[in-house]
C-alpha cells in the first residue's frame, strides 16, 4: 500500500539525521579488565587510522639521532 | 610589621616588585603572607602539594639584604611564585601528583626553578597536579594524589588540568605566578577554566631538565600568570639553552614589547564555525565578542583551515607509547594500580603494547604536520580559537565523554588545534575573555615556532582593552 509522506514526516526525518550520524559514546567500562579492553581497542583504532595516511617513502620521523 | 593589603595577592609581578623596592613591606613579610595564604587556602581547592615556608623565608632574608644593598636582579626579585609538583626541588618531596611517588625526593632542582631562584624569586610551594600529568589519558577530575582541583570560581567545578594547582593558585591569589606544563592541553585548559593568562612555549625553548617526563617529544614548561606582561617576564627568565635537556632548542627569549609588530601588519587566521557551532551556547557571546575585539585591533583576518591530519590518533599514540616507556618500571612492578584513575592505569599498561609501527607512523606523519604548518604560517601569522569550547565542567563529569548532547559540527574548524599545536611544537597563549554560566572562558592565540613575541604583542593589546584578566573569583 502506498503511504503518503507528509511534511511532518520529512521534518522528523531531517531532525533525526544528525542524531543518527552521531555515534553515541561507549558506556564507561565497569571494571579494570573492561577498561583495559576499551583502551586496547582505542589504540588499535588509532593504529588503523594512522595506517590510512599515505606517506612518501622518504618521510622520516620527526626526531633524529645525532652522534 | 608592615600591613600587607589583600590586594597584593592579586597584584602583577611588576606591582609586587615595585612595592618591595619602595619598602612598603619586606620580602620576609611578603613570603610569610603568601605562605600563610597558600597553606590556608590551597587545601580548600586541593591546590597545595607542599608548602616551602621555611625555605622561602630563608631566601626572603637574602632578598631583603640584596634590596637593601641595592643589588637588583630584575622584576622577578622578591616575587612569590609556586610550581607544579612535576618540577623537582632538591631535598623536598616531588610527588608527580601520584600515590606511588608520594615519598619521592629528587636530589636536584629543576633548571627553570634554579633560574627563577637566581633572579631572587621566592618559591613558596609545590602545586597539585593530575597524576603523572594525565598521561596517556584520564576520566575524572579526581585523578590526583591531592584530589580533584576545585575551581576557585565554583568549587563544584573542575579547575582544569593537568596543571590544576597552577591555575588555581594564580586565580585565587595564592601566588603571583606559577609554572605549569603542557603535553597536550595542560596549560591552556586550567588557564581557560580558572580565568588566568597561560603561555605554552615552543617545544625546546624552555628546559625540561628536572621536570617529570610524560612525553619526551611533547612536554613543555610554561607560566600561568595574571597578565600577558607577566607571562613575558617569566618566559624571559626561564627560556634558554640547557645542555642537560637533549631537546633544548638553544634559543633565548627576550620580552621586548617596545618592538612589537604593528597590529595592521598581523594576519589572524580563524574558523567561524569555532565560535558559532563548536562553542557551547553559553560561551558563544563572550567568545564572539573577544574575537570581534581582536579584529578591532586593526589586524587583518583570514578564514583558515587546519591542515587535515588525524591529530587525535597521532597524539594519543605518541603520548601513550612514550609515557608507557618512561613509566615501564611503574607498570611492570604493578604499582601502577595505585593510581587514582582507572582509565589512566589501563592506558599506561596498554601503552606498552602499542606496536612500533604505529608509533613510527605517527612520528613520520608528524613531519608532514610540521611542514603543513610552515606553509600555513606563510600566509597567516596567528591562529585564534576558543581555548576550550565551554566553561569548566562539574567535578563528577566524565572528562572523556561529550559534555552535552549537541552533535559535533561537520566542519572540524580548529577543534583539533590543541593536539595539532602540541604535535608541531607551536607556542600558544590563552587569554581570559569572558564568562559563561558565571565561569571563565578563554581565547587562544597560536603561532609559528619561536613566535612568542607576536603572541604576547597581540595579547597585550587585547588586555589593554579588556579587564577579564583582572577579575577575581569569590575567595574569602
């Protein structure tokens, strides 16, 4: 059955979009083990984010050893 | 015995020094008065780590002798100051704000403290801080041996950190100025939340020798003061080469406001979204007014975008990896579990598991970040953004969660400037610029490396036209 989309529906949909796009924060870990897993997961995610950055092979780290 | 008026606790460096030289009171009387106040009020805000009353009174006697003989050492002579308890003072405890180090005594005085002592400064005490300077991250304001820093403007709110005691001490008149440190936000945040003027110097300008290391490549020592002028005077005293700091830039700094560039020659970069959407609604009016005032100084303005890099992931990786390496003995011994904050404990342990490839990748991207900022500062002299997007949070608020339900703006603006600026080693100045919900808010200026003079010039013009830096919290 064809359902008529009203202006009210469109307004509600538009209002819901920012909330849908916003990832809700993870719950606060309940114990040290959960905390550890959460931090490890964060560091893994950071590593994945860094891996996506393409670098010229010649780019050296921003710190150098001097004899 | 001279009567010391309460106004002295909120006087600037120059004012205090002038009154001493005019013999309105002696350095000993001043040292006693500030020590009394620090000991009486410091604990009210969880700001005090250690009073150095006996030592400072001994020092004050020397200062009185020198002033009597007209042996003047400059504007910092006889001026009471206090330092974040990550700076060591020989023979006295240095706790790093952390229970495992509560009894630690380091038999060496930090370079910056030695420099201020040589100029006749009166070190009255060590100030509370977030444990281990908050690295790699923490969840609650209570992450400290001394408990949560309580904001002098409203003790149900946080002072900001990790230089919590430093922000409190200056705001509440417990010291004329303080030293703090920043790895990523730890000078700018308490400065903004407590309504004081804070300066994060260029990486390498100020010696880190004698300061607890959290991140070798990101730690900086800097002043929190009552004015831009005071920041300039303190930076001049503490900056400079130090062979004991491998990261020393071997550069000095001279505070020369008389040679400041004309405002019309200065280009300010900004992102409108910072003031319209990122700023919390209560803070927007005064932040916008502050930016409007900066424009009225006669500067040129230019909409600017931050170079696009994953600053958060980079900063977290570098700080966590370096911090875990530094504190490896603490972690491996299990004493890390004595820290107050569960997230901090977990972060330090997990930091030892960060792969070398991630750390090296972050450090390589960092080279590109520096290059990108060099290009940015070819067109723009100073970036302006809110120091923090809202006032200090309530003490119970988890600091790693959004403060409101407002969705984050799509346009990043300069929201990443704290990690970005710290990754690139850039200097920054936070200026009190208004109130939101009765609490201070600040605006930050950031510039190219070793451009502190430029920051101070713009900041000085701003403070000549405003009085936010003179406002005081309701301290009885």
